[in-house]
């Protein structure tokens, strides 16, 4: 299929959480006509105050929309919402899934909607709630290149780095799962290293200063540990429960490819233990506390 819209003006947006809300607001700020829906009344009020139309239902959000964005907690939520809106999506429109989902979920949805001449892009994002606020997300897009090009101006509103990683609609979600794996394992490994160094009498700030400019540098020692752990804030804005969910999705993806992941499964299990100890809603940087309690008990 080929995208119909070279100048998209009418947008629908479903899911106004810590990521979806800021992305929707940035689209409104760029003068796009946007109708949005969320189960949370406060989120609807906030997007309405920003200049969007607050929908009364998912069906209302997609009515007449040329492009519909989804930003939801996970693949089960995506499948459920698509079930709700499938009959209401405009023929010839584009569905863009920004959720951290699975390649298989996206592929199944694309196959279903193809019968109604609806294009699908899997376009998960990376950069956290701060990146969503600032419009500096990385957007990892899989799907037909012509459809991608039709939506690229919209992606450039909500992100600063936009990648088309393949024609498969699930390719973006595959890359996102792998990226999240690297991010999560970096947080666990860096936490363990800092805890060990601290126990040996080394200064924690000095450790991350060295790590962040040396061969061990990663997003954890450049951002998460110094800005959210050492400050005692623990407010990065991403939940441990979602960290564990992402690792489960990676394990499922690896299983589908029949590729065993030793460190991947261990990271999944550690995230699961941390979720049990700290609670689903705890900030993901609390895995530092979890590891510290385990290592020094």
C-alpha cells in the first residue's frame, strides 16, 4: 500500500500517559488538529487545556483521523484497543503504534487492517518522559517506506532522532526491545559495580565520573545513576514493573526466533525480583536499592 496523505492534518491519539501525554501536546503545539482519548479524566483535561479535542471514547478519537497514534502500556492493551477501533478507522488511514510492543502483535494487526486499506507503522520511542516532554525522543520505525515518509514530519515533531529500520512493520519493535535490553542490563551492571566500589571505600560520584568517560560508559553511569540514584531523587519516570514487562517481551521475542539469551533471561529475572521487592510502580532506578540490599545483607 501507499500512503495517501502528503500533508496530514487530522490526527487521533489514544493513550495520554507519561509518554503519550507529552507527545500529544507537542503535536498540538505544532498546530496539528488532534483528537485524543485516555481513561484518565485528568489526562483528558490536560490535553484539552493544551488545545486538543478531548474524545469521549476510542471510537470518537479516531473518527475522521488520517493518522491515529497509540501510546499504551503494552501489546495486550494495543490488541484490545485495535479491537475497539477497527471498525471506526478510516479506510486509507495510517495507524502508528508508539507502544513498546512485540513484532508479532504489530504484524498481526497490520495483516488484519490491510483488508480495509489501512497502513500500519510500528514506531516505538526511546528517551523517557523527559525526552517526550522536550520532543527529543528517538523514534524507531518499521513499515512501508512510503508510509514512513508520509508520517516523518509528525515524527520530527515528537523526536529528534528518527530511524526507518526496515519495511517490516515489526522491525521497529524488535529494535526497541533490543535497545531496552541493553539499557536495562547497563543499569543493573553499573549499579552492581558502584555498590561494590562503595563497599570497598571508593566514592560513588567519583566512580560514575570515571565510568562515564571511560570504556565502561553507558546510559546508566552517564544519566540514571548520577541524576536519579546519587541525588536520592529516584524519579526518572519509568516504573520497575514496565522494565520487567519489557524484559519479558524480549524473552518471548527470543523464544520466537529460537535464540537463547543467557544474560537476557537473567536480566528479566532480576527485574522481576526487583518488582516484587520494590513494587510495580517504583521508579526503575530503585533497582539500585534492590541490588544493594541483596549484595550487602
